[in-house]
C-alpha cells in the first residue's frame, strides 16, 4: 500500500485526500494542515467544515499538524498550498523529505516575488538537500477540477505533467480512480503557465458578469484570453497543444464560467464596484489570480509579448482602474488581424 502525504488542508488538498482514498490502488493518506484547529476539526468531525463542508473524510485519512508525522514513510508528497506559502511549507518539509520521495505540485500560480513556477520553487528547495535530480522527482497536477465536484465523485479529467515519462506513467497509474482520470504530459512549463494564467482570465470574466454583460463578451474574453495565454506560453518555450488541452482551454472554460471559481467571484464583485480589500477580507480561500497578474505581466514584458487582458486585470486589481474603463481600453485598441 502506497503512503501519500498531502500538504495543505484547504479545499483542494482535502478533496485530493478524498479522491485518492477511492483510487484504483489502495493508499494510506496523511493530510497536513498548517492550522491546528483545522486538524482537530478534521479528526473529530471527519469533515473540513471551513474549506470543504458537506464532504465526509474516509476513515483511512489521518489529519495532522505535525510535518514529520505527515511525511514519515511517505512515497508520494502532494503540495496543495497557496503559491505565496509554497516555499515556506516546502522548506519546512525538507528536513523530513527522503531521496526516494516523489513530489507533486497541485498549486496553480506563480511565486509572487520571484515569478517562478511551483516546480521551480520545489527544485530550488530540493537542491538544498543535494538529493536526486528534480526532473526525476517532481510532477505537476493541473486541469479543470473544482474541489467540491471532484470530492463528490463527479467525473473529473486532469493532467499529470512530468519531464520524466516513467515518473508520469507511475503517478498516472497510482492516482487514477473511477471518477478521476489523469492524462500525462511532459510539457511541465506549459501546464503550469496555463494553470496560472487562466486564473487572471477568470477575474476578467467575473468582472463582465458583475457589470451585467451577457454571453457575447464572455465568448470573446475566453477566446482572446486563450490567444493571450498561448502567446506568452509559447514564447517561454511551451507547446501550443498544451494550451489547447485540459490544463489550458479546459481549465480556462471551467474557471471563467463556473460559479465555484474563486477568481471569477473576485471579478464579479469588482464588476459590482466593490473594493478588492473588502472582497478578499470576506474570503476564506485564496484567489490565486490576484497575486498572479503582476508576475505574468513582468514575464510578458521580458518577452515583449502583448497581454492586454492581463494588463487591464492588473490595473483593476492594483491601480484603481474601473472594470468599465478596462473594457473600453481593450475595445479601443488598434484594429488587427486575428
């Protein structure tokens, strides 16, 4: 029986513990929470009433606040923590990470200060231990996957990306379940960039709804948003087909249209005229797109890539731009070929 440690007991980390409890292969699962109170609730009530209410935790899942206890004898370690906390959590875990452990990042975002993808953050942390090459130990899990739906057992298809094909195949077999289908991909760069960029587009989509706009602008936004994502990703070395797959188009459609999207929710409230600080203060979970827009723009400028939607989202979030003026600026841009 494979032992899996999941770092992060938010909605997605908790959902993954439930999903993997029902995988085709049996697992022993530990779920690590930063918050001791969350751990106590998980153990006592067998439910994450804060981040994933209504979903029961199978008895085989052991919740803990102790990092060493979570990682002892683990073969697979899955990180499901917000990008802003990822380096600190992985650094805390490093003392208990063994050379044979495989690490899977399930975080969709960039590190705000460094603009690094999560696999790069993981590689830097692992390098301190002088262990096996990161490419043989690190994988990425991404794709269209609302935590609540996946935890309820609704059919969900995601991407497992790793540079090492043998690692990807091993994890695909290990983590797949009756309602959780994994596709492998060796374009780690494209999968991670897509997961980060779609969150910014979701804020824009929500703003359109908050303004009371209809289906025409949403369709245009998703289409031109994908084009924008593809420009940057391919300039950085990703494959175009990755952006057309589950991690790109699939997740983009889900997060731009689904009512469970946290990033879309932020956009909706911004479109209604509310202030960002007020919106975030009411949210228990992280909307990764809020901290991702600026790093993406920095990457785009380094590559001389135009990202008008991302630029306007960043202006709304951090420079006081109104959503109405943002749309006007996009519509007033010089006309061009598609």
